[in-house]
C-alpha cells in the first residue's frame, strides 16, 4: 500500500491523468445508462469534480479542493491555470474565422452587459441585505462579475478582508452555477451556434464557468465562448475600481 | 513532426499572455487583459498563414489537436480543485447575488439569441474534434 502511495505521489501528474480518465469513463457510462444520454458525460464529470473538490476542502481545510490531498496533488497541475489556458488556446485551431467575425460586435456588446448587469444585481442585493456603503456594494457587485474581479476591485478601493472573501464566494458560486446549469438551460438560452456561444461567453463571465458550461453542452462551441470570455476579467478589473465604483459612490454617497 | 504543432501552440500562448500583461499595465489594471483571447487570435492567424504556404502537414496539426482534445479532462481537473467549501460559506448575500446575476444574464442571453439572424450549419463541418 505504501509502495502504491509512493508511486502515485512521485508521479502526481501521471496519476492525475489516470484519475481524470477514470472519472470521464464513469461519467460517460452514467450518462448513457442512467440518463440515456440526456445529460452529457462531461457535465456529469464536472459535477463529480466539484463534489470531490467539496470533499477535499472539508477533509483538509485547504483552498484547492481535491488538489490539497497529497495523493491527488497532480490534479492541481493538470487543472491549473497554465494547462487550462494552454488547452483553451489549442481549441482556437477549430474556430471558423468567418463565424467568429460575424459575431464580433454582438460579442463585445455582451461583454459590457456581462460586466454591468451582474454588478448592478450584486450591488443591489448587497444594499438590500444591509451593506449600504459604496465600498461594500462595489466589492460584492464586482464579485458577482467574476471571482477575480471581486478581490482585485476590493483591494483597489480598500475593502476589508472578510468583504473580499464574501466577494470571492459570490464569484465562485456564480462560476459553479454556470458550470452545472448551462447544459440544462442551453435550450432556453438558444445555445446552439457560434454566435450564441460568443454572446454566452460575454454575458456569463468567468473563463472557468464559460468553458466548463460550454464543454458540457457542445464541445465545438468552446473556442467561440472562450474567445470572448477571456476579456471578461480584464474588462471587469478595468471598470470595477473606476467607473462602477464612482457610479455607486455617486448613488449612495 | 508533432512537436512543431505543440511548439507553435506554446509560442502563441506565451506571446498572447505577454501581450495581455503589457496591455494590463498600459491601461493600469492589475490583471491580464485578454491574454488567452489574444493567444487564440495569434494561433488562428498562424494556422491560416502556414496552411496557405502548405507548411502545416497533418502531423503538425496533431500536435495542437491533442491538446484541444484534452480540454474537457483538464476542465474536470479544474472543477476538482475549486474552493467549493469557501464558496458555500459565503452565506446568503453571496448565494442570492450569484443566483440572481446568473438568472438575469441567462435571460439576456436568451433575448439576444432569439432576436439574432438564423445561422446555417457550416461551422459544424471541417472540425476534427473528439465528440466528447
């Protein structure tokens, strides 16, 4: 047993490949026999991943889910930002340039809407729940944009650390909801072509939420959504501490 | 050679992230501005330019295609290391703002997509994607 553990720890990335492969295999099997293909295998795999992350977090008290358990350390590398971005860039190889160009303008419009709408909602909910100063409202509102925009904005305008944690929590829950519910709401959102994927990428925000949500819906839509979503964090970090903070300040004083 | 494809991908990735960092610094935000998106645009241009000259044999393309196909497993690994516990600890403010924001955005997405022009199925062709 100790020998096996040693082998897994010394080859953590390889172990992660094997582990994720097994999760994928189980998910495809569950998708076919339990849901008769109605729920995509990758959607089930992502849900299993999130459940394991919860379990890992409870067990270790760390912040990196399953990756904090030494035996599964390779998951951290395999699913880290470096590999994620590398694989996303690779999907650009399949982009049909004409389709992407046709939806360019509406994609940019969605990007702005995708920053402003969640911000207004987040800030309003904060106000209703008793966070009535501009700094708290802006930090929580920015968290509703993405979990990176939240803390970056909070740090810039001098928010306290528990406010930042709240803001990160908001963004994380949003990303998780997008990951899990996108395949279920795909019909409602009309998510079945590159243009709609680009609109989705702009509005749904967070590269992780968008990429996982689209992956679980139709793998071919991923590059179109990711192409737009990748500007989401940058735009949010630009607007959060500046325009949006000043607007909030002007409203609540 | 397969590594040529992977190397082209890696160079585009690094260049894109670098340009994104520079952009972020230029406009004064503490974040990478669209680095991955810029890398994707670079890769698309590199593909078009190399294919036109006939410098992109199938083996080279495989060096990119493999990583594109690994995309979903990588996303599963990403899901497995999210801070789910902290997210759920955020309390009612976090939960309510997140849920409301997602619902509002989903409605706007539905609205835009229903009013848009009809699309043909041309985009479905010519991709060499693992269906999962």
